[in-house]
C-alpha cells in the first residue's frame, strides 16, 4: 500500500479560517465552528489512506492533475494527488454556483 504525504495550500487554510470565523462570529455558534474543523480534519485524514480510490471531479478543462472532493457538511474539500502527495487546495461552501467553483479551482 502506497503512503501519501499531506500538503495544505495556504488558500485552503484561508478558506477554512474564513468559514470558522463566519460560523463563530456571524452565526454566533463557536461550537459548530469547532466541530466543522474537527470533522474536516477527520475526513482528510481518512481520505489520505487512499486518495485516488475515489471518483475524480470531471470538468471540461484539461488538467494535469484531476481534482477530487470530500464532502464535509455544507462544504467541500478539494484536492489533487501529485505523485505521493495529497495536496489539499480549497475548502468551499457548497452553495456556490458550479461555474464559479470551476473558476476558483483554476490555478
């Protein structure tokens, strides 16, 4: 079984922090915000065991590294696999429109 290394892009950290701050301060629910962080970390850790064994996200744009997604409550974790590295790129709210998400995933 191949081992994978986990790498978080800074934009992922920003996305996750923004979501945590919104839930904590705008929705006044720090318990839910903390649970979202724990659930996200757990989902990513579980996926790290076999990150390519899940369905790829198909887009019309040709990509060197296809995206995969992990649903976490009302959010999606977006990642790619490059060699033996699972690179976690974005953490986006599910209510965003699909065309907008496709624009966001372009690096």
